[in-house]
C-alpha cells in the first residue's frame, strides 16, 4: 500500500470526493481516504503522479508521505513530523482574532440595540454609521476565516460541495442580505422615512454571519485538538525509537546516529540505555524491559544467543550485540507501520456513512432552498425565511458522520498497540469481535512449546536426586527435544555435570552410555524392558502419566530400573483462564493438534476446551478451518510456519507471541506477548470499538435527523419553536467534538477485565461438535492411514478425517448426522476391522 498526505479536506464529503476521483483511475484496485489523519492509502499498479493529478483535479492537494527534510531540520522522526498537530495552533490564532472583533460587534448590535449600552457620541442616533461599523467588523471576521469561503466555493465549483460550502453559503447569505438591508435603510433615511429605517435595522444579520464563522472555528479547534489525541498512542510509539547507538568500529566505541547502523554491526548497550536496533546478544547478560513492545512490565532475562528489540530498555547488565534488523525492518518500525496502515484502511461499517456523506451536502442545500421558498409562499418576511434557510445550512454536520468510524478505529488501534495487540487493518478490528469459534493450535499457543519435567518416580531404594543425576549425565549428549527438559531440570537442581563414555543414541528407542564403567540406559518402556525388569507399580504409574498427556522416560543402571522421569509440553498458566473467558463470551473453543487422541484429550481437559481435534497434520489444519467455517465465523490462533495456511483460511488469523515472520504475514491480528489471555482481550477491544462506532453513528444520524427539521421551522406552526442561526452554528460545532470525545472514551477500556463480557448469539454447540472417533484394527503404516482417510472423506456427510495408525483411530468431522454402520462399512470395505464407533 502506497500512502499519501491529502490537504484541503474539511469533512466527510471531501474524503468521499477524493476517494471517488482516485478509484476511477485505471490500475487502482483499492483506495481508502482517512479524514482523521488526512491520509490516503492506494493499492494497485498506478503512477504516483497520476494519483496526485487526480486529487488536484478534484480540488485538493496530495503528496507521497515523507517528511524527512522537515524531520532532519527539527530532529524529530519522519513519522512524528507527519503526525504533528499543525491545525490546532492555526485555528487557535484564527479564533482569538475573530473573538476580538466579534465582542465589539456583539456589543454594538446586541448590547446597544437591545439593552441600550453606551456607545461613542458619533454613533448615537446615527443608524447608518452603526450599520457600516457592523459591516466592517463582519468583513474583518470573514477575512480572518476566508478559508471557509475559498474551500467552500472551490468545492462547489468542482460540483462536490462540502461542509465549508454550507458554512460559506449560510454566512454569506446573512452578510449579503444584511448589506442589502443597510443600503435600503440608508435610502429610507435619505428620504426621511424613519419608520422604514427602524424596520430595516431589525433585518440586520451581521452578527449571525460573524457568529457562525467564529463558532464553527471553535468547533474545528476542539475537533482538531481531540483528533490529535487519537494518534497519541502512535506518537508515543514513534518517540520510543532511539536516536543514537554506540557501535564498535575497529574495537573502539563510537556514538552514531541510529540511521547509520547497518546489519551485522556490533553495538553495545549499558544499563539504563535503550536498545537502538533489533539484534542478537553476543556477550553479557541482562534483564530487558520490553513493555514498549509487549505491554508486559516484568523484565525478561537475556543472555548470549537471545534476541533483543529496538526501543526496549536494558535494565541491569552490559551487553554486546550484533544488529540483525535495522531501519524500517525493526520490530518497532513494523508495529508503527502496522498501526499506521490500519488507520489508512476503512472498516466495512464506515461505508454506510460514506454513502450518506456523498449526497448529504447537496441534499442539505436543496432542503435550505426549499425551506426559504416555502416560508416565503407561506407569507413570512424575507428575513424570517432566510433565517430558517441559513439555520438549515449551518446546523447540518457531515463531519460527525465522517468521523464516527475513523476516530474509534484509530483510538482502538492505539489502545491495542499499548497492550501488545496489533490489528493490521480496520476490517480485522471490526470483525474480531464477531467470532463464534476460536481454533487454538496446541503447541506454543495453549502449551509453552518447550517440554518440561513434570514428575519423577524413583524405583525402590533410589532417591529422586540419584535418578536425576544419572539421567542428567546420560542426556547431556543427546540432541532430542525431550533431553533439553531433563538438562534444564538438572541445572535448576544444581547438579554437577558428569562425563559419560561410549554414548549411543538409538533413534526411536533410547540412549546408552557408560558412567565410570557403569552401564546406563534411558528410553521408552519397550527399550528399557529389554534391559531391566519393570515392576507393576512403575508400569501403572507410566500408564497414568501417559493418560495425562505426559511422556514417561525410563532409566536403568546395570540392568536395574532406576525410575521414571515424565516430560510434557505443559500448558501455560493463563491458558485455562483464557479458554474460560472465551467460553463466557459465547465462543466455541476448539484445540487442534497433531498428537494422538489420548494425549490430545488430556491436554484439552486441562485447558478446558469445548472440542479436541487430534491427529491433525500441519497441512491438514487448513481443511479443518474450512470445515469449521461452515458452522460460524472462525478465528485461528497459531504461532508457527505450519499455521500460516490455516491463519489465512480463517475469517480472522491471530499470530501469538509474535510468532514466526511467515505467521505474522498471514495473520490479521498480531499478539506481541506469548499469552493466550490476549486473545479474549483482542476480542473484547474489537467489541468495545464496534460499540463505540455504533454510538457515534447513532449520535451523528440522530443529531441531523432532529436538528434539520427544527432549523427549517417545521415545529414553528405547532409549538412556535424556531432556531436562531447562531445556535445552529453552535450545535454544528459541538456535534463533531462530541463524536471525537466519545471515541476517546475507548482509552478507558479495561480490555483484560472479563467482568462485563456478554455472550454473542452463536449456532448451537451440537451443530459445531459433530465428530466421531472410530477404533480401527489392522492399520500398520502411513499408506494404511491414507486409504482409510480417502474412503471416509468420500462420504458426503464427512468433511474431514484425521487418521492415525499409531493410535488406531480415525476422528471424523461431520457436516450432518451419519449412521455408525455407514462409517463402519466404508472402513471394513478396505479390509480393516472397526472395533468401536464413539
């Protein structure tokens, strides 16, 4: 996506006009314009010059996003310069100047005329001089606020009227009619017609013309100030980026600009300093505070070989690192780009407001014209009819409609970024809260992804320490993932590393070695059974551990069993709580795993998921998601390369723990922390944002639906209600301010608080959990698995079959009910025996 800065836009009608102009260009596949950030995102094969020309022909200005030159001059980053609030200071100056003249104008027109406040002698009784002074003061205010007239009439010329057109027409009509009344009054005075003079004096609307412009400027300033606050989260992220780095050049430390650091450079970071770029620790150890990226305040220990990220804070030790990602490739830069891109995209719900905004201003001008004509035909004076028409023009607010969605999206995105939850697009932020099913990959998502020692069961006469000491010595030379769990446990226990000889690893069986001439062996029960006798008690314990989803490792010494050490990929502490929170939201939670049925069900029971789909091969996850999508909207949560197809297939893909680069690219939402509770938090934030958008749209529509008839004088014949144009302008000013302020309330959201969760309407669980497990005898290899899978998936009722010859099971996912005998016959026709259907 190529991003542009667009100038000259003042309301939703402007952004709709720009979007329409660019979308017409050949080669443009999508275009979204943000009134909030005055930016435009364009996708497709088209030259930047053509896009800029199209915007200029529509009556606005455009340029490719940059800001580097100004950034260098001020010392700020290009991103900070881009988001700098330039509007508020200009509007503040305009407002103060306007108020100075308006106070004098209101004193003369209202204070003296209505309450007989004192005025200089030369004005007393001189009605023409009073009128001329009012005209001059009004002209001064109109010159100060000339932007409304330039933008308004320019857009009218391009047949795309906007909010400025309404203000310019309303204020301009008041001024023109008042000027006519002044000349008519002068003529009456010259003819000595004092009755005519007094009549025309009451037709002056100079103060209305000036007040409209001033009040709209007040509203614009409040709106600009509030809009600036919606990008605070993005600005604070940009400010985190360090400006300098201490690089080692020929062994000498040199402080250089962070822009000059190249991939492969060696840099050092002292305690209290920010890490300048992404890298890997070469030497030293420290505790690093990663709150800036993950929202997690507890420091993370780093040692040689560990990765570090730009903008995180080195808290304790001195570390020497090698730069791996610099410039726009750092994690921080990617987060900023992600949040910025999301702000440049449009949520589906915004399209409703856009369609209304496209016809809103022309419709309002038509209503104002009809209002004036109707009141004149009804016999009212020109002044009365004009006042009603002007009120219609100045009370109508397309800005509130245009800002309703983007301000909420920007604040929601910023809120997510502060908590380590990144939504790539406005669509993903809107859709995440609508999910009905959440599919969780087991390894690295529900579990930690790193095996740990969970149980030690020594044989008679053997202590736990003795069992672990021998296992630790034996496993030190093993490269098996389960060995690392035993090594970590040994280190935690402070065991002395003992050297073994004649080490042998027998793939799929176990290990053997000599320790001081004593034969040691470790492995599964089948391997150890050939070397030592396993008592019934130990065998029962191993079966119990296996039922719990753990892997029992047996160890023997000189033909005598020493005991069992159980290793498992344990579930994360917060996983059961996160699953429960999702269920309380009315979401059906499914666990996907390649494990066998027994292990999968044990982990699933600990996590508390609604459904377990076991035996799913990496390439099979995508087809499982496809079948789940037939039952409702699906979010897939994963962290690895093999999860990428499933993340893409799901309605919303969520990459957890920052995951792999491929998983991040495939996902719609990225969770910086490896914490499952961020999944319900992301859904909670999405729902809060969508609720806020609905509130904003309701207010914007309600305001216009109530305000326009009141301004037109619809209730005047019945209740005698009529609206002064000045109050109409005040209401218009406040409408946009209210919408932006309401969006800022999202900053108060407690996205990790499950206390106010509400269930959404979903399909019945029975419809979603239609799975059956077949116990099959006779499968010996992968070829057998493929035959059984093919015959089952040939049945029209079966959407997916997960088959394992190791466990002798086939788990079938059904889209509608099927008789057990049909499943049984399909398998037995392939010469396998079905023992049971569960």
